[in-house]
C-alpha cells in the first residue's frame, strides 16, 4: 500500500539550535501513528513543518505520492492536513461557532451564512458528544477542557485526510477521552490518517498502531505498538531506564495549615488530591481559594495569599500561568521583585542568578536565564511556572493540572519534586484529571461534583471505580 504521508530527511534549525536533524516518518492511510518523545524532542516542530506553520531547511515531504510543501496552514488544510494544537489557538473573544468555522466560513452570495455556520458547529460538537455547548457564547466563558473540545471540533469540521493531534486529551476526563477515541476509530474507518502526539503511554497503546520516537530532534526508534513494551518506549524517549514513575514515600501528616471551602483541610506534609469530572468545579475551587475569583464566604486576594505563602499554579500556563514574552528570570522572580530590588532598582544579575539555580534543579532545557519563555517547549514552560512558586517560597501549593503537557521523564522529575516538598512540611493541594497521578501521589483524595466536595477519603480507601462513581453521582460509592 502506498503511504499516505512520507517525510524524508527533514531538518530545521532556529539560529544555533538544531530542532530537527534528518527526521523521517512514514504513515499509511487509515493508520493511527503515535509520535512520542520528551519535551523539546522536536515533535511539535516536525508537526508545524507538516501543517505549514514553518518551512523545513532540508528534506522532502510527499502526500499520496505527490510532492507536498505547504506555503502556510491554509494551504495545508486545502490539501487535507489539519492540526489540533496542545496550546489552544482559539480566539477567546469570538463565539464557539465563529471559532469552529474560522477559515472555512460558509457563504451565500458573498455573505457569511450564519445559519449554516451554526448548524455545522453544532453537528461537529454533537459528534464529540458535546451538543450541549452553547455555540453563541464566547469561547472565553468555557473552562480549558471544553475549549479543547472546541479546538478538536474545528479541526474535524474540515474533514481532513491527515489529522495531527498534539496532546488532545491533556485536559479531558476519561469519559471525554473515550469519546475522542471513538471519533478517531470512525476517522480511521474512513481512511483518515491520524498522527497522535501524547505523553500518556497508556493512551498510545489503546489508540495507535505504530509509533516513532524522537529524541533531540532525531528519529531514535519506531515499530509496532503491540510488540513493543512500555519500558522500551520510555527508554527510547529518555535514553535511560525510568524505574519508578511515582516515588515511594512514607505518609506524614502534621498540623492543619490551610482550609478550603466545604470544610476541606490540608495538613503540613500532606498531598491532598482533588478529582472529579470536567465542570465539577475543581479549578474554580482553587481560583476562589487563591482570590482570583469572587467567593461570598471568602475575603481574600492573590496579594494576600502570596503574603500568607500560598502559591497557585494555573492549568492555563499560556494565558495565566506565565508572561511568555518575558525572560525566564523575570517569570521566576516576579513575586520577589521587591525583595530583589536595591534602592528601588531591580538587579538583573540577582534575578538571573536566582532563576539559573532553578534551571539546573528542575532540568529546564534553556540556553540560560535570559531566554524568553515563549521560546521553550510546553513542558519546560511548566517547569518555569513551578519554579516561581518555589523561589518565593510558597508553603501551601495549589497545583492545577501540574503535569499537563509534560513528558514521562519530566513527569517523574515533577513527581519527585512534589514528594520532596511534602517531605519538607509543605502542604500540596493537587487537582488532576489523570487518575493514576492522584493514586500515585496523594495521601487523601477529595471528589467534587457540581461545584461541591462530595467525599474525601484516604487514597487507599478509593478505587478508580468508586472514585468515578462518586464523581458521576449515579451509583453510591
């Protein structure tokens, strides 16, 4: 069978940084092909080349046996190549339907046909089991998980022949992930080629046929998913064995040091997990607690919380968690500007020295502390956001999806860091949509449903089944 897509010897450099070096990839019609690698391995750069965002310095691409070199993303879409980005590329001030049809707007006599546009938006959302979303509301009114559904819907509207999915489930629940996999299987049955990028190897094994691993911009391995062990894939990714993803720790619990709503309290040295479905109110709880959103029963502000040594890590690093155009040093030391300044002047040397130590400790892949954050990969950006909390330093950490978009090797480092922080007596409140993460790290897990905490138990008293039942609320836990 002739490949649907063939990439040969693709190379791309950004200044002195060689992002891709003679990468090759071949994918058949109707195949789901997993592209795997650590943050900074070159996955996103390769997909940007394929989707027309950037042009390669060398190499050839073929689509259905013909030369393929898109001038831009619109040209790629016209060739049937669409991409779903990990970092959402939506226009938050526009409505759901405007975002979904953007670039493919239906027209009648030269005018935008609103009726057809809304109908198409509703149809594609229905295929993702999200027909309940109001297509007239601005995208900014929806939580990040539902924005990700909208991003997926926009890509599916074009009926692509090659669909690139970059971490499509990073903010989705298991239920929404299952629905997405059903859609992928439907696309596969129609002969659509899917390139699936994910750090969740369990997902990769469920949905993909073959895989390719990138490391440091080069192809280091490929093969059949069914005949390759997970340990072997991880070894290819990180160049070493990762023997323990979740660190072993002795549970400890000191005095109560912080209280949230609904009587939920966290102790010194404790990692408290918060689970639940999308829309259950987990993110909203942390935001109200930190003073970002109004709470009738809680009079506080972010400034006051920082003064109380309470730090917050947003799930939305692109728009809330970081100042992307600024340097690593400026992002890391932002809450301490007044402490680092002398006579009213901020010393670049002091901010850079402070940030540089975290670059080393957290394994942030960057040239130095002067590098702009928007030049880093998603996982390294997340490490910068964590470094800011630790540099302050926060004694209570409110972490909302702290490993979203982070590769396996980096996850192991973040998990180890969280465990170390708890061992130092800090209290950690961890929101996660990834159940293994909650079970692997937390001392207790609280489940939210419809904006309220419905139950909190020691982790050992939960199973994934009882936790999901509590989250859904249809069967007693």
